[in-house]
C-alpha cells in the first residue's frame, strides 16, 4: 500500500512540474512580446499617432487664441543665381530658418522611452505662411514643403528649414560700373496673419561670414531687421523681417572690356601728338580710337538699363570719343598749316619763335629735325619741278612748320590737362 501511494505522489509531482515549466515558458514569451512592443520604433510610432490625433493644422497651435505666436526667422543666402541688369531682378537661393512653439506638440519623453525629438511632414502640422512680399513671381514656401520635414522637440519648439528661391526687384545703381555694388532686400512676412496673431522677429544666430557668391557677383554683407507696417486705419499691424544684402561685381571680364580700351585710347592719342602732322599714322590712330570708343559705348548701352544714372566709365568713354575726333581735326589743321603757300603773319611767327616754342618743347626738334625734313621735302619737290628754292621761300616754309608744330604741341598739353581734370573729377565722384 505504501508503494502505491508513492506512485500516485510521483505521478502528481510530474504533472505539477510540467505545468510549472509550461507556466514559466508562457510568461517568458509574454514578457518578450512586451519588450518588443516597447522598442523605440514602436514608441515613435505611438508618439506620432498620439500627437497628430485630433490635431488641426489649419488652426494656430496656441491654447490662448488671444495671444500671438512668436516666429523667429533667419534667411541664410547660399547662392546668387543671377542679377538681370536690364529688368533689375535679383534671383537668390538660400535656406529660410524658422522657429516657433507649438503648444499641441508637447510630450513627456519618459513616457516614450526617452524620445525627445520627432520629425513630421510639413503638410501634417501647422506652419506660418511666410512669403516674399515684393516677389516678382509667386514663391510660397509651402509649394514643395513635403521635401523639408519639421523637427519638433518635446517642449513644443518647432524648427523648419526649407530651401527657397526668391526673385525680387532690385533697384541697381550703375554709376560706378563696372566697379559697382548694389543694395537689395527681401521683405519676408505673412498676409494672412496680422501682428496680433503672428509676431515675426529676427532669429539671433551666428552664421559663417563666408557669404555666397555667383558667376559675376559676391555677397559682401547681410543684415536682418524687424519692421512693422500699419494698415491705413491703424486697426491692424503686420510684422515683417527685412533681409538686406549688399552685392559687389567681381567678374574681371567687364573690367577688361571697359577699362583697357579707354587706357589704350588715352595712350595712343597722347603718343600720336609726337608724330609729324603729315604722318599717315596719325589718321589711323584717330580713326581706330573713334571706332573703339563707339563699340564700347554700344556695349554699355546694351548691358546697362536705360533711364538709370549714366556710369562714370560711360562719361569717360564719351569724352575719349570726342577727344579722338578733336585729335583728327587738329591733325588735319596742322597739315593744312604746314602746306600753306602764303606768308604767315609776323605776329604769329614772333609769338611762336619767342614764347611758345620753348614752352612746347621745340628747342631743337623743330629747328633741326622738322626743319630739315621740311626743307628736304621742298628740295625734292623743287628738283622734280626743275626750279630753285629761294631763301625767302625756305624761311616761309620753316615758319609754317614751326607754327604747325607749336599748334600741335599746344593741343597735346591741352589734351593732357583735359584728361587729368577728367580723371580727378571721376575719382572724387
């Protein structure tokens, strides 16, 4: 009988042990399933679901609707795409950094496995409708905002940094072309919300001072200012952020096209006065300078908008064109003086020999070289005509040569004075 009792006890003990083991296995599986459900991925999904549940992205995310939402803005310019100088339109590309607080997107990180930050599609939550107020084309930031998600922190702070391209009017000044710099601005604001609903302010951030550059322009300075505009009746106030940009032309091709030709014209005109009046090279120099300056002025007329202030380089080029024409007139006039057949006035000859000759650097040049050349020409001409030149004829020709050279040198110093005054005036302006 004792043996039978032991058998029964052993049988019940086996069933109990198996049940106990089965119980522990089931508990372990359930515990493992609970661990899997509390992974960060599932917690993040649960957090997103809880935050967006009953969330209305059309309403301002503030519980006290009488208060305004403070939106901080900073526009980081990345590229100067183009500046249409004819239509005066500036195209810039950059990142518009915005920050505000959403009171409906707050949570306790300890309740979601320590998750303190989550990203949302820009179409799922509320965001300020920021525009470029004076934009040439419609460039609402939300047109392609699906690419740029919002970053939301557990305290409700929202950061949104969408990329944006603005086409804005820019009243450029070309007075110092091609060494010009221009001041352009972007006015950012909202036409939907007034100042009592959205308070736009500049985001205080330390950005890299290596400003953006383009093909022909470089950004030298960027500032952000807060502005307030009031409606006509004064019932509404609108807050804006103005981004001021200073551009400077850096392309060297414009300097070569504008500065080098004017320097060549100046040097060639001054050098031409030291050629003899009857030298054909003087006519070539004068005509070449006129053609060169005409082409340069046509280039400026095509590239610079009509109606704007006349650039200093254009004024200088126009003066060079007039001086080149005057150079040709003086060349023809001195050529006619040299070949005159009559006797020059005694007062003119006396003035040329006694006073002007020394001041015009004709100490030996006119008496030796030029006179000898003129005398050689007369002698050759006389030999061809089989006639003899009289001393009176020789003196008359020398006098005309001296008078023509004096006129030529006086014109040279007048040209030097005019160019010097012109350069000084342009430098001061």
